[in-house]
């Protein structure tokens, strides 16, 4: 049976690097391969220009929407999802996800930081992101990775 690509979703999961193998084991048997990025990062950007970087592993899958709750349940049962809102699973249409190396999000409502950037992979020479209260974070990231 052929699945229409418009019906599929891109799912990205940020897990602790030490739990990458456990997460992949919980995904064993899924149709299609999970793409793992063991050198990913989450960066919190503050309005005053400070940054906090957290190393994570990112796992990306393409799934039918009906499969997503079961997959998230499996990963939660394996103890790899965590509760940090910055590590919440990202679910996007395939055309929205594309091949972007990073994605920028506003911080959770009560967070002391302004934006969260999820990088697919750490780079030795990753540029420092400049952010001020008047800077558009999306533009700052786009300029940094260009």
C-alpha cells in the first residue's frame, strides 16, 4: 500500500546523548529508518545576548500521524523523552521540515530566555549567534548559517 507523502509528518526528538541507543532500540521495527544526529544541540538565547548550549542527540523520523502517539508512548516508556519543554518532540509537515540544519522557536511563556534554537549537528566552527532585544532570531540564525 502506497502512502501519500502529504499525509506524512516529520518528527524530531531531542534525547540525552547517553540514551541514544535506548531510544533507537525503542524505535526498532519501525517502517523506514530513523535518522540519528548524535552531535545535536539546543541553544537558549537570552535578550541580553547570553546563550546556554545543551548537547543532545536528535532523532528524526517520517511517520503517518496515526503512528505518532504510539511512538511517543514507546519512547516515554523507555524513559528517553524527559520533561524539558525545549526538548519537546517537533512535529511538522514534510515540506515545512525540509533539510534545515536548525530551527528557531520562541521560548516557553514563563522562560527567562527569548528563543530556543535546535541544531541538528554541532560544528567545530559554528558561528556565535548575535541576538539583542531588537534582533529577529530567525534572521540571526539564517545569517549565522549562511
